[in-house]
């Protein structure tokens, strides 16, 4: 059986990172964007990271430019923005596609494991969130408009 831990993704610094290094952690995998109306969710994600990281939560941010071209910058620009504007300290990865033929394999898998409304697999917008248990299995998909603080009860159940 495939799990989230079977995938590898490039970090925002350009190094390949096997997600197996997060074995035993609860993961919150999020497609992000720096020029979106939902961009302030970075603050809430960072708050979750600071609150639960020591208990085993890892938030993994994946910038994506597929929705309204709201992530046009380079990886360096994205990293600088996240750090200076929101103090992001959770791992950020290289820009990816989350839909279509060019979607990163992780997101192809996530979409199949946790379809959205009415069984739709497509990710509808930036800041779609996938909660993954310590064994790498998808537990729940959250809509872009679900604010990070509202995920706390679901995260706490897995910690």
C-alpha cells in the first residue's frame, strides 16, 4: 500500500527530501500561494506548527501557481516572503502543480485518497489541506477556506 511516506519532494532550497523522514509524525500537507486572499493562513499554519510541533506535527507547504497565477515568484522569493511576512519555520518545498498531468505524484495520490466535495479529486484552490496520520495515511481533506485553527481538534486526535 502506498502512503505519503513513499514520496520524495524537492525542498524550497532544491534538495530532494524523502517524506519517509517524517515517519511517525502527523503531517498537514498544504498547497500554498503568496498572492492569494487566503495567504494570511500562513500565520495560522505557523501557529499550529509552534503549538504542536513538539508533539509530532509537521506542516509541509507546497507553493503552487495553478490558481490565478498567485504564486509567480521563484523559490528564493517565496522563501523570503514566507519568512519575513509570516515567520514561517515549517518546511517549505519547491513549487509544484497539484492538478493535471504535470501534478506532483504526491498530490495525485492525495487527491485520490481524499476526494473533495461530491467525489471530485481536483484541488479547487490554494490552501487545500490534507491531514495525514503517523503511518502516512490520509485522514481528512480540508477546504481552502477552513482556517488552520479549526484543524486543531482533528490534529489533537492524531497526536
